[in-house]
C-alpha cells in the first residue's frame, strides 16, 4: 500500500532513514572509545533494538522494568535499567528478570540500595548497580564525586549488590564538565573502592561531542534512530534525517489562513522542548502548528504561498519523537513510499 | 486492596466523587431547558457513560468513530460524533455504525457534506448532520450565521444527508455571544430551511452559565465527571471535587528541596492549559511540579514546611484530565481508600 492511502492520524517510519541513522551513529561510536547502548524509549520496538545490536550496540537501555521485560522476552540479553527501582512489586519483577538477561540498574540513595540489597540477598544473588550522578540536569543523581564514591562504598559494603560504576544523563553539550566529574569520581572510586568498571553517559543532542569524555565507557543515545524537530532546532540533523512523521489530514479550512488537522495532543503530545509551536510540516515548512486540542491541530498557513485543501494529507515531524511513539498501538514502516510492514509498539504504555 | 498499596504510577478514581459529580451536573441540567449529552473523551469508559445515561443524559458525544464503535458495542444507543468525518475508510465505518445506534455527525464544509452524501446515498440511507459553527474558539466551524444557513441549505439539497441543526464548541464563558449567534442562526434556518431541531453547545468550564443560551437544546460537557487543576484554577471546583488522581512515588530526593517522582510526561502529559507547572499534589499543595521528563516529574518542595521522603506516595491532580486517561491501559476505582474494581480504558488510544 502507498503510505498516502493510510488512514489518519498514524505514525509512519521511513526504513531507509532508520537504516542510515543507525549506521551513521554506529560508525561514529566505532571510531571512539565509547560503546553504544541505545535507549529504546524512542522506538519501543524489539525489532529496532535488534537492528541496533546488529550494528554494534553492546546492549540496550530501558527506563522501566515493564519495558525491560518486553525486550528480554524478545531475546535481548544485555539491559541497563537507568532508573531507581523501589518497592516490593517492582523489585520482585527485577529479580525475575535477572534470570533472563544480563541486567544492571542504578541507585542514587541508600534507600534504593537497601531495597535492592534486601531483595537480592534473599535470593542469594547479586545485581550490578551504577551510582546515578547529576552533572547539571537537575533530575535524579548524587550531587558530587564525593557523594558518588560514598554511595559506591555503601553498595560495596552490602550483600546482594555489586558496585559497577556510575551513570550520568548529562545536560546537553557540557561535555568538559562531564569529563571533569567522571575523571574525579573514577579516581575516588579506584582509590577507595578499588574499581569503577562502567561510566555510562547518554543523550542524542550533541552526542558526537561525547568523545572528549575519555573516562566514560559507554553512551546511551535514544532519539538518533528517528531524530525530531528539537534536534533540527539544535542543528543536530536536517529534515531528511527525520525517519518518523505523523501522517495527518486537513479536516477543516475555516478561514483563508487557518487549517485544522486530525492530529492534536493525543497524536503529537503537547511537548514543546523549549520550541514554539507543535511540530514541523514537511510539505509546508512555513506553516505554524500554533495550538493543539486533543483531536485537532490548529495551523496558521499565513506565511505559506500555497495553502492546502480539505482532505490533503501532510507529514509532521514532532517536536519530541519519543513520547509520540507512546501514543500509538502500531507504526507503519515504509520504503520508497510503500508500506513494508506494520509493527505493534510493544513497549507502548509501559508505566510500571 | 488499599489504594496506597497499588504500584506506581497509576490512575485512581474516587467513585464517591464521580457519583457526586454526575449527580450534581445532572440535577443542574434538569433545572434548565438543556438536555445533557456528556462527552466521553474524559473517561473513555462505557461503564461511566451508562452511569451518566442512568442520571438523565440523553446520549453521549464522541470525537472519533473508533470511540463511537466501542460505546455502541457496549450498548449506548444515541451518539453524536462531533468531528468532521472524511475519507472512504472512516465513512464506511460510520455507515456500519449507523446500523447499531442512532447517530449524528457534523460538517463545516461542502467537502465533508459531499463525502457523507455520497456514502449514504449509495446505501440508500440518511444521516443527520449538524453544521459546526465557530463562535470564537478558532478551531473548526463556519464563521457566521449566514455561512451556517448556507451550508444547512446545501445539506438540505443533497440526498443521503439530513440537516439537523448546528453544533458549537464555545470559547469559555462567552455565553451571551453564543446565544446571539444561535438565535440568529436558528432564525435564518427556520426562514430558509424550515427547521433547526438541535442546537448543541458544550464544555465543562462555566457550564452553569450555559442556561442563558435559551435557543440551545443540549449541552456536551466532558471534564465535569472527574474535574482537574484547570477547573480549580477557573474556580469551577475545589480539590475535593477532583475524582481522578495520578498515584506516584518519590523515587529520589537529590537535594533538600528537589524531589523526583515516577510520573513524567508519559503519565501526566505536558498539557499546561495556560497554567504554570504540571499538576497539583494533594498532600503538598505548595509544591511545584516544575518540569517533566518522560518518566520523571521534577518537583520543587521549597515552599513546603514538611517535605517527603523517598518511597512516599503522592496523589496528583492533573492540569488536564482528559488526555491523561489516554495514557493508561486501566484505571483503579476506589471507595473509602479501598479499590473496588479495575477497569480497562476501552477507548484509550482511539486515534482513527
């Protein structure tokens, strides 16, 4: 089927661009000291994780146990869950998962370490833990190299858990300060614990700059497989590098310059990521998606020389591609404008 | 099970509040000339649509054919699809649906009317159409009473379609201008077409003011069943009227004032609806959810006298409750803090 015949709104993916993006990123990291451990939150598709592994990725990153379960069941054997796991329900699932694949997780507090230690000690097993560190993102993570080594020593002192290194989700492009943090933390860990195997950093924006983080051992980019409008705005890619678009249709042209499409916040998300407007229309790059209702996108076509008619289909590059794949049950994959397969988004909606 | 034992993040609904909200709104509209036709986009649950019908609603409103299919299959017999339906795929489904329930739809252009007319003429059937009008919302809809009657006359001239009145989604609380628009349009329709049975208006915010729209025949509120932070901010309800909360857990306390929860944009949506921050924490109303990553909510507890510990669970009233129910596969219903049932959100993810 030609993709223009698909009913709207839907998510469509250009396989040629996916192939190029996977290869280019794999080739780049192959020239560095950094191993590649892609984050699957962008695509949520085991088939694409396997493609990434075929191109040299050493494993994958998940944010949720429920995601990791899906990918482990699909045969992925090396997974990092880059999220504090707490509570009996999740810990029991984590324990079960360690029997299916090589698994690492993270902690940024004694509370999280204690939960993991208690759970795995009871099972007479051990889980690898990376200490999550905050280098300016302002999210989770201990706040200094000293705090990192202190938590590392605490892990090393407990049963059921093994200190395996550190993990950082760096704020964009501050690679030199990330390197300073990592080098200092590694030195402290080597001196006080005796080892610090893994230093995991991540993020697609400005990822090529990560090669200056010489003390890091691996990188965890996610978005690079599809790219999106936020990466275009940061000059990290161009329109032709964007593999995923939302196919939508003009359902109303109430005034000369206003167009309404059948893709709103339920199809594109309200994520702005610091941008103005809600996506880039490939056929009308001058148009502005100025507002989203749940089922309507409100478009201002004032700046467009030609303007669309009702019934016309358009392709939208979302501001932020990752949460978009969380909204759909399936994606349509195509080459040369022809759909080649439909894949269920297996890890959609995995909240636990 | 006590709701505090549920794993996080999840959506929980206080059935007592739902009962109160349904009854209060039904009682209010019973005192007016307006029939009540709730929009199901808020809850997406056939069980709650039935509860609304038991309390005097005359039918329901859906935004998508796929939603209407689910509710018709659940036995709902009177449905308005308040959305332009176009394209063969959707028209064929619409036609099939008219054999299962009493159905009305809308149009704001000849293009949409032509598609409906062609489809239903071929079937030797007729579908009721309301002309969608724009009274300042700036979304779909014809722009004037004159344009409404012109399209109404066009519908009346075609086979397979029946002009059944007008529909408006009014911008908040401009009820007098809505009444002026409706009265003028109705007069034109009566003079030029001979009838104008249904005048459908809608929206929860300021809905009690809608009683001054004396020419309208029905109202289509959605959010009132749960309420949310946007309605609190408009002084339309208080915290105790909010039936749905997202149960989340503190997973990290990296600094004295920063807390991170396991509910981000995948659990709360990025919808701001003109507000600052991303929801109201019932236990910490002074706290600010200042940012959302996909799986992390970033909270500033500076203004709170007591601050939570890791592992503590909190209840968040979302800014906008409707798209939140689109993110979860199930909701947990409770009374007196005990879960009484788990319902699949049957119409979640209905994009077509």
